[in-house]
C-alpha cells in the first residue's frame, strides 16, 4: 500500500519570506501523480500544484514550486514571497493506479506579519 | 460553472441512526469519490464511483455504502452511526476514473457530528 508522510506538523514563516514543506512517499508503482492541496479554515480542499512522476522537470505555479526527487521519493513544496492568505493546512497527496488520493497528515502553515 | 456541491453542510445525529450525504459533481465529470476527514488528520478514501459503478473502496466497514445516479450525482450512506463517525465528509469529482493527471475537485464537505 502507498503511504505519504509529512514530518512537519506545523511551520511558521514571516510574510514575504520563503518556506519549504516536506513530504515523502512510499510506492512500488512506476506511474503516479503527486499533489499539494491547501485547506483553509473554510475546509475546502484547493489544488496548489501537481507533478507527474514521469516528468523530471519540477512543477511551478507562480509563487509555488516543488522539488521532486523520484529516487528519494521526496516531494517538497516551496512557497516564495509568503502572503497572509497562504496560511492554511497543506496536504501532500499521491494518486496511483488505484485512482484514489492518499493523503499525508498535513502541515499547518502560519504566516506572521 | 458550479463547483462540487454537497448537502447538508452540517448535521447532528444520534448514535445508532442513519445518515445520507449528497454530492453533485462538476458538470461533465463522471467520477465521484468520497473521503472522510477526522479532525486533525488527512482525508481517508472511502469510495470511488465512475459511470455508476463502484471503482474502489477504502478500508471502511459495511455500514458505509454509496451509489451514483444516472446524472452522476452520488449519495453516501452510513448506518448504525458511531461516535467515531463524527468527521468532515468530502466529495470529490473528476472527469474520468482512470489514472490520469486530471484535477480532482473537492466540495466544501458535510460536517457530521454524532452524539
């Protein structure tokens, strides 16, 4: 079975600075997708960024980028120029052949002004 | 276009009762999945339906069941409610049920409290 581990229960960052959230996963599948979702207090899960395992190039979406290390099974999220609106719970998720999302336990991100 | 809509948004039930949660996917999406999110944890997969057929089931007891209708909307049913069933139930929709990078969109969830 696939597992996703987020080892940082909580992180803090100063507004306008950069923060990196860690995620590792375990799988024996060769084809899969990885995602970072943001869940604000409203509880709606919002897709932040997606990475296809077959692509070596790291995905980037504006201030959000990932560092995908396939051999190490690592998938970290970097948030640049952090904003107050970035404060939320962030979940790393895996999708493989089962076509279900397997989520990590989440990291609470606090942004200080 | 409307996003994934779920109802009810909040409900309180008593132990032993039954509950039905409803979900309408994004227009054109044929796959609906259900997730349970207990406070402080990540969502756990319950079911996936595609074209009205069950495509996947998570590690949940038989008290949990679901179905998908011809219009692709879905219901999640939970019988004989336990206190531990208290959680946020998330519905997610996507275009298809295959392994793809198609984005999975979530609704705002149904908060279930069992007392």
